């Protein structure tokens, strides 16, 4: 099936939307409410395009392609419509980009620059709502919210919790919990997938506030260190410190994370974190556990000390005096080797797993 996209014939798949077809052809259509993991909603109207024969401009994210369809994604008429939408949004949006944590990573900022919108032309009342700083993980700035609905749909369609929804009508509409209670008191599990989906600075991780601008951070692909699912993550780093973590695309998680994977990384920089192996000093009293009774060692020295200790208990008391506790942070292969070490080398079946604690 073929369509005519900006004067170029493009092969498309049946069932694709105009936006999907444009993306496949390398043509970007502006969007604020569209997100890969969500059903199209056509809420922001920034993705409107001109289709020959249509009565008006159509939303590219919700309109399916048809054989022979002729589409203009950035005609003068389309550009004017987008400027009007952006003008309306900017007229009710704080222009504190210098101090906004999303500066340099804000879709509204990018599109306003692209279409020459410096400030809103619609005078009148502006939304004035205090920043919600009640939860421990991210900040909610309602004045910067563009009501794209990504956070609401993410919580409902993908996560299935429905902790937030639109409240109020017209100018007073806000994204809110039931009765405006704190997220701590709602059904929210603080997965933070709403934060990652936010196209502006309305939802920002607290760890990022005042710590780094978008262009200062280096993005490093990694794997979540918590459970055995193996979710892909992008670690945003400034210097040698983690600023925030976002979910990355992989078959395991498709950019989604849980609360631990997204927000549970502060142990990396904790002052109590061990950076080198420690072995008990020769003069340490029996049962001493204080840090002062240990000294730094190489990995070879530490592994040799651990092996000698296990062998001493096994040979002196018996193999069933030894037990092993494995971890969900390890891979299936590592857990297999761990239980084999206990059963074959030590001779005990006392093997358990941290997920049962």
C-alpha cells in the first residue's frame, strides 16, 4: 500500500496511523500527547496534518492511512494551526526556562522554538497552583502541565493502578489523585513511568533538581541491578555521579521500571558503601563485627579467606553447618552455579534465596 507523503511516494502497512507512517519514513510530526506504549488519544492537536479531500486538518496520531492518501505534514495551513495550539499553551505556561529542570529536554520548548513562539499572545488569568512536593521521589509542578494525559494513561493503561485522573473542568482542570490526597495515600506505587513520559517540566525526579541540566548529563545504557527480570535502563550521569535513571527499550521492560529500578539507586553514592573487599583482622575478637576489625584486601585475598572459612566449618563441624543465601540480583546462571557450589563442593543442601525472606 502506498501514500503520497509531502510529495513523495511512501510504502505503508495497513493499520498504521499517519504518524506511524511518517515516523517510518523519517518525517517527524510534532506531538505532545503521543507516547509509544500508549493508545493514541489525539488530545494535544499538535500533530494535525493536511489530507487531500478531508474537510479539515486531521490528527496524525489517530487517523489511519488509506491507499493513495495524499498528506502534507507541514504546509502553511498546518504550520499556522500548530502555532495557534502552541500560542494557547505558552499563554498559560511559565516562561522560566532558565530555571526549569526540563530545559533542553522539553518538547514544548523545542516546538515553540521551531515555530517561532516567544511568548503567548492570549492575555488573561494563568493557572496558579503550588508545586506538590509531598512525595519522596518526584516533584509535581501543575503550572507547567500541558494536560497531555500521558501520565494518566500510563498509570491506567500500562500500569493498571489508576492512581491519577483529570479533575475539574475547563480552565481549572488538573491531573489529580482522588480528592487531591498525596500520592503516598493513593494507589500510586511510585514506578515513575509517568515522570519519564512527561514531555515538559511538570514531573521531575527530585534527584535532578539543581543537580544537572539536560545537556550536562551523559546517558549510559545498563541493566537494573535489582531482580532477575533484567530490565534495561539508561543511567544519566554528570561527572562521576548518577543524576537519574530512566527505563530503556528492551524485550524485558519496554522502557517501564518499578520504583526500585528508577529511584532505588542512592546506595551507589552512600558513604557506607563498600568499594573494596574487607577481611577480618587477625587480632579481631571472636564475633567482632565492627568496621574497625576489618581491613581492605584484594579480591584474591578475600575469596581465599572466605573459602578457608567455609572449609574450616565444613571439615570441623560438618557440611550442614554451612548455609548459602542467594540473590535475585544475580542471573539464573549465577544462581545455578551458587547452589552447585554449596551442594557439590561443600556438600550441603542448605541453599535458599533472598526472595523468600
